[in-house]
C-alpha cells in the first residue's frame, strides 16, 4: 500500500495507517470495513478473460455493420451508388439516410434546431469521417469490403478548421441560415470594470488542445430484436444506459419499456461514451427492420474521427493584481471549437466560466465565450469537461503574474487562496463551493516535493549554463462534481445475502467493490455475500449513469441511505426476536444483533432474514421486509481540490521535455477505499500529463485528419511517465452523508497545468514566457529560439 493512499492526518499523527476511519456525522461501526483499502472484487473475471465486451457477446445469425464514411470534411452529397456493393458476397443490403428515415439528433444547449445532426448524412457532410451509408453482411470482412465498393459522388465545399478563422467575415459557413459559424454565444459575465483596480495586468493567449479520448475499447453495439414485445435489447458500451434507452426509443418510435439497454464490460469511456452515437442508432433500427441481430464494432482509425473529441479552447486572458500580488480582476474571452455539430461541447465553456476563479479570491470577472462550428469531429465531454480548461487557464495566468511581479509562484498563490473560514461561498462566476483547505494541500505538496531543494538545484543549473535545465511547475485547482440524483436499492434475502441495485454504470472505476464495501460497512454482511446489479435497464428501474465524478457521492449515498433503512428494519425484527426494544439493539463488530451490554443475546443475519422471509409480524402488527430503495439528491454539487507539483527537465538544444517527478495532493473528502482512489488518481495523472506533453488532434488546412491512428496521435506509455508521488488531505463535505467528493477527474485537472508550468519554468530564464500544449520538442525548441533571437 503506497503512502499516497492514506490520509495525510493519519500519517502526521503516526496512527495505524490501516485503522478504519470514523468521521463525525457518520455512524460507521467500530471495526467497519469502510475506509480500508480493499482490492477490487470485479478484477478476477477481467484478468481471466471471462468478462464479455460488445464484440465478445454471442449472437446467432448476427449481421455485421460497416459504415461508409466521408473522406471529405465539407461537401455536398450528390449521389450514393450502392448496386456494386449490394451484389457482393454475403451482403444483406446497403442503406442511406433516405432509406432509414430516422429523426435527426437534436442539438444541445441553446443551439438552433437547424444545426441538428442527421443520423446518416443527407445532402451535406461536415467533417471527415461522418457516416453516409451503412452496409450489412454475414461477416465483418464482407461488410468492410462492400463499404469500400459504395460510390459516393461528392461536391467539395470550402472548409474551415481554425475556429478563429471561422469567426471572420466571409468564412465558409457550415449551416445555411445561421449567418455565421457561432453556434452559441454565452452571455458574458459582464463586468466592464473587472480590471479597473489593477496596478499590474498580465495578458496571455492559451490554447487548450483538441484531444481524442482513445478508450481501450472503441464504440460498438449489438442489437437483438424481441418479437414478443416488438422491441429490442441493445448491448452498448456506454456510461449511461438509461440515457441511451431514451435516445433509442425516441429514434425508433418505441416506448422506453420496449427497449432494454445493457452496458456489458466497458473498456473505458472518459465522458465520450455518455451519449448515443448515430452508428448505434442505425444498428438498432436495422435490427428492428430485418428482425435479426446486428452488430457493429468500429476500428481504431474510425474511432479517432467518429468518437467525440475533447477540450479545444482558445483562451484570451487578462489577469489584474496589485503590485504586492493581490488579485483584483480577471477578463476572459473563450473561443470553443465545437466541431461540425453542437453536442455537449456547447456546455463546456459554461463550466469553464464557473470554475474560472479557481481557488482564488477574485472579486471581479468579465467572461465571454463563443461556441464555433468547424469542419472537424464534434466535441463533447472528456475527463473533466470544461474544468481542466479552467484550471489550465488560471494556473498559467498565475505563473505569468508571478514572473511579472518577480514573486515565487507558491507565495503568489498563498496570498490569494480562499481561506477555509470563508466556506461555503459562491464565487462571482456562480461556483457554489462547499468546503476547501487550499493552502494546506499546497503546503503538503511542496513538502513532499522538497520544493526549496528543487529551487536550489534549478538555480545551480542556470548558473552553470547546463544544457538540460530544470523546471518546477505548481498547480492548485478546484473542480465541481456530483450533479443530479441517483437511484439505489438494497435487499437482504432469506439466506442472509444481499443485493444492491444502482443506477451508476461502471467502466473501470470499481463500483461493485465500493458499493459492496458500503453494504458490509453498514450491515455487516460480508462483501462476498453482496451482489451488485447495474448497467441493465431491465434489472434496475432508473439511473443517470456515470460521469462528472458523481458515482460514490450520489450513487453511493443512495445505497448508503437504503442500507441504513434496511438496518433499521433489521433492528426492529431483531428486537422482536430478542424481546427487546429496537432502540436497545445494536449491530456488533462481527455483524450480529445483540442487546446493548448483553452480547450473549446475539443473533445473526440468518435468523433475522428468515424471520422477515417468513412474514414475521411485529407487536404493532406490521410485517417487515428487509428491502429499501430510493433516490439520493444532495441538492447541489461538491468541489474537490488539490495541489500538484511537476518537475521537468528540458533539453535547451533539442526542446525535449522529460517529466521526472509528479507530486499530487488531491482532496476528495472522506475516502471509502484508498485503493480505488489511488487508481483513479494514477489514471488521471497519466491523462493530464499526456495532454500537456503529447496529445493533440491535428488537421491540415483543408480539414483532413492528420492524427487518425495511433501511429500519428501521440500519447505516452508507462516508460514515458515517472512513478507518481501521491497523498491526500481529507476535508469532508456537508453535501452528502458520506462526506465524499469526486475523484475521477482530479488527477487530470491538476496535472496538466503543473506539467505545462514546469516546462515553461525550465526555460523562463531564457526569456520564454509561454508555450502552448502539447509541449512537443519542436514547439519548445522554437519557443527557445524565438526568445533568444527576439523572434
């Protein structure tokens, strides 16, 4: 067990690190499993190859779907000739938009209705990779071959891929009647006097690059019609089965109850598998039309252009302060590239605005954002969704200000942190922060990194004029997590086993372990005797799924609440059996019910469960079961926070950046399972560092994808990353009974600006002020050259 998996306060007091935690405001039993590191119970079936992904599922007689995709980023569809493909061996048919007549995908947010996306392109394609037709065949190879034989006559149209160019008068327009390429303009958080009190103003233009989610498992679907109900069952690797069910039912003209959606084993999502993709709708529609199963699994090259991308913001920033470093105001203009159609990408600037103040007291903010259409793959949520963009923006601006004021970046931050006593509070951009101890997190990060020693080594390298210079990057962040409500149910059966039903849907997080651990912690029923049902709309009545780091704090709180209700019922039954008042019955450390102070009276769950199953009547005449269900809604969100320190070495002759250390302190409130938290942090740190150093979806000026495969899209292997140094502060929230906040996105949010700041810091003494991500050797080398030559 690593040091980082334990609470900081436990380390500092030198208590037993494996001791369970007991927090004020909870009723976790003495000796409870809650707070302990517990290995993931779902892992063995994955390690043994027993878990079934969409491509693995058996389906007799299933046809394979292959999609004909546009090679052009912007063109009129003049005609589609399918005769040659239809005549090929094994082909069951070829369909176009007019053949299927499916409703368009409605645009998100305030985007105009006429920007809706057709399921298959009709008269126009707007990005390279947009599907135009679909082929069904007996085998995947036959379907792929036939898709190559479909001839589409395109009339090329002018393209626009640079969102700044898309704003210019006379730019090629994606939608007739829009009048421009601005899909949505968010009303500014207008404070024209935001910078009036500033004695010093720093300005920056930051590019938060477009990234591809690249889950290990690409998109897919298996749809099987149900002749008895007139509906279908669809296995789709998604994050929100009930959302997908709603979309499929709407598109197919079915009642929601006629559509069963199952998320089987899901090989990663990162936000990109929240929504329903056009290809999945087509597969379901054809299965219904033909009355036989249809399967589709995209290739990696398809995934790179058809799965939604993330990030892609240009941020023009002005940060004002007094000469002694007190922040006075912030002005931001964000141009968000939503790609060809307005999906979830139109919401992301609003999240960036909410979190624009970060962890700092900023009294005035002027924030204005534009969502701009370009001939690129649409954007949507990607791990952090708008909040990483905000953290990268304000943390780069803080470093620019530190340089301008000749102040240590840590000291500048310390001067401007929102102090713990100010919580809860609402920022001027609408963030309703619950709780925070930002300085404490930064101090611990600096201590673990040995900050002063690093600065001393940096000074020595600069004095010697070393070719390889050292950079130290600091990032302090806060984000928003845990929206909405979630369903949870718990039932104890006659054999003293328990079943949990939950609306959250895992794709690698360890939900089965966490929820079973919660049940054991409350009810004392061993985790091995707890079954967790999820990801199947026929086994769970409802749910919002997994995104926005909401699973434990919302879904877990629903299960916690249901477990507490079951425990109260069990105490009433046990009191009846023991001829004692329920108020005098307690659950012992070994999971037995006993009268307080009389352990010899104890009875176990089997006796209580059998009595409930037999229909025992309590003295008041009630017949008590051992089941409870309901929704948990906190009525708000939580705001995890932390501090990261990155240490990078930069070769000043080649521009090569090597990340040599990454220290991360993340605060997600009370920790249920340190091992699960650690796994989430490690994955987030890898993705956040990758965005800073390697990742970037590129297009040529004509809109052709240049990073359409893993040969051309950069991301690190384990060999390129250091061993992460992690620890945690624990600042419980009042927003849920667990005191928990989200952890799934934290590592991604804090690490990116820390790594970027470290690389820039390494060459700041050469005159480099800023370098955009990804920090490729060429980009860093050019920045050094320009600084030296005054270019």
